[in-house]
C-alpha cells in the first residue's frame, strides 16, 4: 500500500514557509457561553497578526456568517485580499484536530493531505463528531491526493521538527478512547508511514484541565530542528508542577533523529486560569508560528511578558504578538488548537 513515506512526502515543521493558515469563524455559544464576542475579538486579532505573511482560509457555515465575518474584519481594518472564505459546514471546528495534516514532496513539489479520523477527543462530544467531514469538504476544491490511515489522531497530539523527529504523549496516543486495538509499536508505525518521521519522543501526561487527554501542543513544542520549548511550573504547590517537571526531565535525556541531544528551553506557565468550576488548560506553548509573526496566547498573568520575550529571542525574524485568550480558553483550547497550517511547495 502506498503511504506518504513511500512516495516521498513528509510533514514539514510549522516554521517552514506556509501557503495559508486554516481556521474557522467562532460561533458556537455552547462552547463559549456569554463569551462569543470576546472570542471573536481574539480570532480577529489572530488573523490581524498573521495575515500579512500568508493567506487565511476561513471556514464559514453560510453566506450570512461570511458577511458577518467580513464586516467584523473590515471594522478591525483588516484588508480582505488575503482572506479566502470557505463555505464548509462545521459545528465548532478546532482545525488543528479535525482538519487534515498537510504533507509535501520536496522533489516533485507536490502537496497532499493526510485525513485522520476525528472522534471528538475520545468520544467526549458527540455533537462535534460531524467535524470529521471537514477535510473531505476542503478537498472538493483543493483536489489534493488524500491519504487515509483510518485511525484516530488529532493534530494537537503531535509536533514535528520537519526532519524526522516527532513529539507526543502516552496519555493521548495510547489512550483506550482513541485506538484501543493498536499497540504502541503499531501507532508508531502509522506515524512513521504517514508523516515520514523516524524518531518518536514520548512524553507522559498533559496539563490539568486538558480534555484532549494530554495534547503535546499544551506542554512542549519544537521551535527549530533541535530546540524544544517545554512548559515548566515554578510553583511546587501547583498541581501541574510534577507533571511538567517529569516531561522536562525526560526531554533533557532525549535526542533528535541524528542522535544529538535536544536543546530544551524552559517555558513559563500562566498559573491557575479558571473559575469555581475548575481549571482551564491555559498554556503559552499553544502558539501559532506564521510566516512573519508568531501569535502567542496571553492570560493577563505576569508571565505573559516573559513568554513573549522568550519566543521573540527564538524567532528573531518574526514578530511575536500576544493575543488575549482569557475567553477563548473556556473552550478548552486557544490559538494553535484553532489553526492548521498549509505549507507552500
């Protein structure tokens, strides 16, 4: 059977040049009760931060939503020349997880998509399962070669350096609510065949309040071929302290695909974000790397400045822009979760 790897495709790193960023206009008031206007504002700020460097493919449900979104963007002084409105029905599109993962062939200069199955994070939200169809709808106009591994996988559960190494967590990929019949070795083989990686780094658990069962994009991310930023909680009384300390210490022992030790950069946390109902999965590493800018979630915490400063040093050629995500995180995700990059070939 032909796979992306056998045909010479690979998943590029996020900082490689992009054609566009895919995201969906936020509208689901069940996800954000009494907060939808604040979430719209954060989405507009995200688009404003990255649209000058690349196209934005924005999912809207119908003509009415498209007109509404256009007016909101115009009010924010955002030119629409870089915005492509895609009328694709969606329930609450978290594009990182229900959207496809794009792969490229450097030799033939072809692009393809890998369409994984989406079961709403282990069958937690039946009403969101129709978003599994989004990649098929996207491909009606894109007409790319599509690979279908037919296993459950969300884009937020993996991160790659583009040259052969992949980061993930045991809590998510080995969870019985995803692919209960697959062994760790079989899951690794799918990652190798469909994303063309050779070196898989397994961390343990994700942060408290994360309903995705430990997505990697809330705890550790590649920022270059050999450098990883890793969340670290300085407060020993915080419930995330031991979890993040364990992942950090694991990364210090890990190597890239060339057998070289990783450069691990400690990344701050924003402390407790939430309310009397519980903790929300607030993390600064849920940033999005665009062509000209890096959009990083902020939460009104003193560490907001520290996180953006660290990222600015790591991405000197890009402008690092903080986006207020105090409202968006009530949907249990922020900027990286809402986006999916489409690479340029």
